[in-house]
């Protein structure tokens, strides 16, 4: 894969890292600090609007996942401008930015609308060096993959799938309304293209055993994703999961159990896979539990210390010969395809076109 923004940066001296962290991978690829800027284009999800289910994921309140959902929906240029300014204040020097379509299902629209908002983000300024798109594995038809492949010819592009778990019973508990067969099919069609693929994984789901979590870890190598995001299940206010935790019906995973699970997961995935995240959190005003996930830096250090204590590395238990149980690939459901065909313009497109019309009339 080639990209005109990439530079051949050396990894530099120092001890061998215990796992392939995202920040270091970006620095090696681009030659400096690169940060993501969250964009909200007003997408919804097919398990929210009734295409495959209603109510959304039982853990999900997009306000807790994305800063852009905590403010009014604005045009993509405004969101990028605000995000870039905020990140520069936080980090000082930043050498480039990735436009990150984060909340909800960001491929859930006609492909011509997707192309409009994606290209708008990429063309915002020379500082935008790439694009990241979060979606579901049952919402990635071929025309969307073709579009992302085309964009990846000139920019870094990452397609993030909300896989969450290898196990259909877990996905049903979450009200994801897709199955692992959708992830298998999406990766069969995405593998080998010019964009990266990333799988989101959740550890600590009630009813999932340690063995099942490690099964999910082993499936990463079979699927062939280039990156993973791992985080603990946490409960936020205004969600079905949050209500269950407040009522005492569900107990979430403890800190030490989570550290052990992450360390063991890292050892089972391929060593070349980029680890974009090892934990998750939410703003304190939204978070119910567990409180320990709020200090992400301390949790990351604890994971690294456990790797050091064990003298363990990412992939040191990876078995490339391991074969997963057979799963029937499942394509994009017709109900989702129908919703995409009938959907009107995205809010960002309406805002952008409305402003253009207003500007022309003055």
C-alpha cells in the first residue's frame, strides 16, 4: 500500500515494545505525531431505526463515546476545525490529523453521499492525512468497499468494524442484531484492499467465559484484520446496561481480571496487528461503572507491567495453524440495503448545501 503522505520514519533505538501500539505505528508511518479528529455526520444504525432491530446496542449512548455528539451537529469543516484546534492545545505540535467518522454506523447511507462527506473531510486541509470510518460488519456492501479502496489510493484509510465478539450469543445479548458470519463475509470482501481493517473487541460481557474471550482473540488472526481496538464493557447512564448495573442485576469485570484478559489476548493475536486501544472509558458525568477505567494511562501501565512481569510479548502465543470453527458468511441484509436505497440526504450534506444556497442568495 502506498500513500503520498507517508514517510519512511525509523523506529528508533530502545527496548523492543511489548505490543504494537497505535501511536508508535502512526509515528513510524507518517514521521510525526498524528491524532484523530472525531466527526459526526448524523448517521444512525440499523439496530436503532428498525431495519434489523430497535433500541440500539444495550451499552451504547453515542454521547459517551464521541465528543461531537455532546454538541450540536455542525458541518464537517467546522467539526474538523474545532477538533484540530483542541488537539493542538492539548498536545502542542501535531504533524497530521485523521478525520474519524466515529458515532453510529458511518457507512449507512447511499454511496454517493458517503463519497461526498468522505472527500469533504479529506480535502479540508493538507493537515488531514487520512480517514477512519467506524461501521458494522453487516453494513459494508461492495460499492462502499470499492469507494474506500479508491480513496486509499491517495490517503491512509481505515475501516473499523464493530465485531465486539466472536460469539453470536454475546452479540444477541448486546442487541447488535448481526452475527459473526457478517464479520466473516465483510472481511472476505475487504481483505487485500488498499485500506486497513480494524476490529473492535469488548471484554467482560456477562455470561462470556475466559475461554470464549480467548476464542475471540484467536479469531483475529483468522479474519486477517490489520488492527484491533480492545476495551472493557462499561456502563453509562441512559442505557439498558446502565439501568441493569444500577439495579444490581449485572456485575462488571474487575480491574485485575481485565488486565489478565488483555494480556492473554495480546499474546494470542498476530504480532504484526496494530493495537489501537487497550481500554475504554466514558466522561465521568455519564459513567456508572467500573470507576477503574477512568484512569486509562494507569491501566495501560498496569497492562505493560504485567507483560514485563511475564516477559511476554504480543503474538508470542499466536498459532497461525489454528483453525476456527466453520461459520457461514452472511452478506448485507436486504432490510439494510433497502434502508440505504431509500435514505434521504445525510444531515451534514443538508447543512452544507443549505449554506451554499444561502451564500448564493446574499
